[in-house]
C-alpha cells in the first residue's frame, strides 16, 4: 500500500495503518519528511509526558497505572516504550508493553515498543516521529518511557512537555553521581517502591540536591513524591503535579 493511502487510512482511525507507518519510519528514517509533510496540520495537539530513571525503578509498572488513571478520566493514551535492542534483529528485547497487556484490547490506548538501536540518549532515533504519528492519529495524551538511564541520557527533555524522573530506595548511594545529569532534567521526582527501607532517605537526598540549585522567584521547583506503583499508591498525586506544572509552564506545551 502506498504511503498516501496509509496516511489516509490512519487519519480515518485505522490502527493497523498507524502501526505500519510506525514500522516504515522506524526502518526507513529517510521517509520521515515525506510523511510529516502530509501530517503537519494535524500535529501539536497531544500532551507529552516523559518517564525516565535508572533500570529497575518500576517505570513500566508506573506507566501502566498512569494509563489506568488517564483512561478513567476519558483520555485517550499513546505510549512509546523504548527498550534495549536485540543485537540480532534490532527489535526491542524487553518488550515492556507486556506489563501493560491489560490495555491491549482498549481502543483508547495504543502502545508501541521501540528498540533503542544504538541511541545513546535513552531513546530510539525514531521516538520523535513515533510521537508525531500518535499525535496525528488523535490520541490526546502521549507517554514516553525511556530505556533505564543514568547520568547522561537526557534526550527525553527535548521531546516532552514534562519529565518525570523515577528513583527507588536503592538509588540513595547514587544520587550524588547522578545529580549532574538526569536529576537536573526532572520537572517532578518520584521515589517509587516507597514501602521499602530507605525511601525517606532518598527523598531527603533529592531535596538536599535541589537545595543546592538556585531557583528564581516564581520558578518551578520540582516536587518530590513517594509512590508504590505496583499498589497504585501515589499515582493520582503525581498526575495532579503534572497538571500543576502544565499550568505553571504553558510554553513547554509548544514542544
């Protein structure tokens, strides 16, 4: 099927056409300008939220609970999960969307796993075009979950309007080494798995790191929340802070 025909079907709500366009652009990035030129009038309407943090922080479980919350509000949701790539096929190894399989039959949710394919910023090079396709498709809230990241994988901040950094109690000893990188891109901090020992110490470590930064009067100061994503504790509070940030930083919505 031709690209114009795929685009026409996608804009009419055909999920299979959307999936095929995603595969096309992931495998042949040179087609991106051709596709985006046809989609440009439909872009810029969706909200974009980034979820990042070190491996094992529970990002996929967290995103799963966020999907449930957003669907309960009647919002349609698109999710991009960036995973390490298979050295053989180039595809995603972990397939984080298996943790979100309860949404597989929901027509208001579209989840796509992407292999990082050597991308060094915690994302795939195709992530931006995938978000634009989901935006044009008409989904109103988009979530990007990065590969487990460390100090230098900061690309997510350039693609979303708000960035959530998820930490865990075990992050306590690494806060100081991370603060020069990933801790500086957060709009909201989350200490997940907060039922474990050490959660309060991580919260205090992050607060201490923030105290070393200079905030202008009226400037957004990232809140630090505790959650238990597996038990759906604290996710609603996080969404409230995402909404507060959106109101505080309206210019960020123009990404």
